[in-house]
C-alpha cells in the first residue's frame, strides 16, 4: 500500500514537470523530467528531452550528465562518453562524469575528442528578457519536486542534499526548512 503513495508522488512530480515544460519549452524543467524518465527506465525519451533542452541550454552540465546516463543505458557508449566529456568541460569537479570516463579508460574504451568550448553567454539584452529570479524559481520548483520523490522513497540523504540546494536558491522558503528538519529527524530514527 505504501508503494502506491510513492508512485502517486512520483507521478505528480512527473506531471508538474511535464506541464511546466509544455507551458515553456525553453524551461529547465527538461532536466527534472529527464531524471524521472531515467528512474522509470525510459532512457530513449530522456535522450530526446535532453537533446532538445540542450539546444536551448548548451551550458547546462546536469542536462549533459543526464544525456550521458541515458545514452549509457541505451548502450550508446561512445555518445555517452562524449556527453560525460562535455560535463567535465562545464563542471570539472563532477564526480559522476569523472567516474564514468575513468571506468571507460580502465576498460580500454578511448574517450572522444574534446568538444568546442560552450556557447558564449547571451547578450545583456537577452538576459533582461529572462529575469534571474524566474529562473531560480523554476529550478527550485523541479528540484523541490525531485526531493519530495526521494524523501517519499526513503532516500533521505539525496532528499536532504536537494532541499539544501533549493534553500540556497530561495533562502526565505520556510516550507523547505521544515522539510530539512523532517528529513534530518527521519534520518536520525533510521
């Protein structure tokens, strides 16, 4: 019976992310949605979403990471390694991408040639069209949903990490502070 509640929460998060992406195809909701699709074992759809989202957000390292993970699940090792290489170029400290590239080297799989540097930042006029506050709210929206899913599934450390990220984006969120307290309480009981 508890399983139904988890699936319902995951489905609700999935629906919220899908709705956000349908409303604004240029939003970052593709990242959260691709993550959920990977957890649902739908890597082909995650690849499609990531590729589309990365056309709009080529410097989004998490988007490239999810693309690599999805490609890996589909058995497309070379393309996956290319995505992981791009992650390292954007986020040199990313442990997941470093691990995947290291595993490939140990297996004797050559890594792809480095890609060109990421696209230049948008001009100030473009940035004015997309206020930074809206982007922070959008990121917090899908990350909070993902944290709720992790919490309901009992992955408290993952949930805690994500709730803390949301709090750095929106420090005035008392609901997030409450979720952090609750997750810490549940971790102490486990």
